[in-house]
């Protein structure tokens, strides 16, 4: 029997709970395996991501109407309740009766026999009280934000250490927004106007980015990878923040560039486009299988200046020392700047995040030796945590006096950055949370 959209979401939430599976990858595999229609695939995605974005809030309401404490419930029963409460409270087009009835059916199929009655009772109580739900309270401002925006309290407290209350709430709210897919136009093959026209003809709701040229925002697009515009290499999927980081480094025609932690290849592709496909780019990564994806992407985009190399960025490669005009060090990070696209990142442990700066510094120090005298070293992350960003850069610069930050200028609300470093925020810039620092090596 084919899976329903809600069952696909349930299985994905269970995989995340049990194994920490990435929801987008797991769900996409289910969609392909089960042959879900475009409509069911969209519903499964909305429910799955919606629950991950609002899990703590959903649990708050479930607790208020349940006679059983959350930690005493069978985990799959709680999963069913969460995805059903999300539908009741956030999806206006789904009738309450449909959400409740399918929840009862799933409880019968995936949980113990008595669970169906319990699920039915809790959901009917919540459904009847949708206009009179209990107020969101907390002992502190941070506790209220944690519940209201479903970010673990430890994360909220960490963010509150460098954001004021107003900025903190705006960021958490932005992290829960449904955002369009951002695509960069491959100007090696087509103009922005031509690509926009073709995507519109394919039925996509697409518009130009408000302040970044050759950048498109695509709403409710379905699977872009199946579109002719994507398959013929007219666009590459990349957030504005990632493109801006490459623009910061100003790659130029004829240069030799190293993208040292390259997978999945977006920055190497953008560098090649900005270079007019003229020069040399070495896309390196520790994962050999991911290099194959980069090679396929370059072929799709019509880029022939990218070569790949399997390489550990922490281990010195004497063949690469002082060979590159530009080295891009987009290092592994906590990912806390892309919560709005990968909502499960918010549930990472603070201990796991705390170990990252030492790794990042090790990578940055090693890669610095590959920069030519007078060349550029670009450090970037997709996080907003100062220790991973300014902290790592400061530690690096204190031990490498031959490097110094260099001012840069970017379009739109970003402008000129005299300090040579910048943090982008979703609630301020409308991009992913991102950090970049441009450093030049002395001659």
C-alpha cells in the first residue's frame, strides 16, 4: 500500500529522532521510492519541515491537553501528535477532521492498539480550543522565546550573549519563515532576463532578487532539478550569502584558485562564472564521492576550468604551497546560519559546537600556506557564532602577521566593509546567516 503524504512525513520525523537523519535527504528518497505525486510531496515536505520548525511549540500545546507526560509517550505516538497539531494550527487549508482522522489511522498502524483513542482525544481537545489556546509563558524572556519559536533554550541563551532582545526575537522568527529557493544565473550561458522568462514559462513563480544582480528567487517551484533550466545548466542553486562571499574575494580571469573544502561545489562554480570560465580552479574535498558531484555540476554548467582533488584540508600538501592567487576556506561549522533551510540544525548540542573553532583554526592555518605572496585568503562559514567567526580569524591573524584583513564592498544593504569581515543575518539581509573575512598575504 502506497504511503500517504502524512505517513512519509511521519517516517522522516522518526528517522531524524532515531538517527539524526537529514530530513530533506531522507524525505526526498521516500518521495522517489514511493512515487508520491507533486501535491503529496509538497504536503509531506511542508508538514515535515513545519514540525521541525515548531516542535517545541507543538509539544507545549500537546502537554497542555494530554493526561500523559511527553516523556511517557511512545515516541511514534508523539511524532503523530506533533505532525497533527502542526496541521491543525498552521495549515489553514487542511480540514481539522482530515488531520485528526488520518492521525488515528496512523496510530492504529504504527503504534499500540490503545494509542488511537488517546491520539483522537488529545487532537479533538486541541481542535476545539484553537481560538483559546493556553498563553505561551516562561520564567524568563529566553524561555518564552524558546517555546514560541521552537529553539532549544540552550541555543537561545547562547544567541542572547551577542544579540539584544529585539534582534534575538527577529532572528528566531526569521529562522521559521518559509523562504524561496535562491538560484544564481549562469551568465556563461544566458542572461537573467532569458532565464526568468524560461522559468516562468515552465510554471515557476520566480522574480529577480531585490538587490543582487543575476540572482533569482523561486517560490513554490516543486523540483527544480527536473526543470529544463536546471538540467541545461542555466542556473545553479546557491543562497545569496554564499555568492556574496565569493564576490568578496573578487576572483578574476586568469587566476589560479583553490576551493579547499569545496563540496557540493557552489563556490567553485560561482568563482568560475565570475572568472568568465578563464583560469584554473582546484576544487578539493576530503570526500571522494562528493567530488564526483562537483564534476557533474561543472559539466552541466559548461565550466571546464575546474579540476578536482581528494584532499584533507588539515594536512599539508607540499605540491600546493604558494601556488594560488586565491584560496577559499569555507570551513566545516555549526551551520547555525542556515536553520531556516535546515530546521533540524537548531537541535545540535552546544558541546558539539564548542569543539569547532579549534578545527577551523587548524584548517585555516594549513590552507594559508597555499596562498601566493600578495594573494587572497577568504575565510567563510554558514554560522553566526562569534567564536567560529571573528574568534577564529583573530586567533589566526595573531599568529600570522603576513596576513591582514582587506576592505571590500558588496551591493545592496551590505555596502563597504572597512574591517574586511562581515556577518550576514536572515532578519537583516534576507540571506542565510553567513560570515566572511577577506585577508591578503603580504608580498
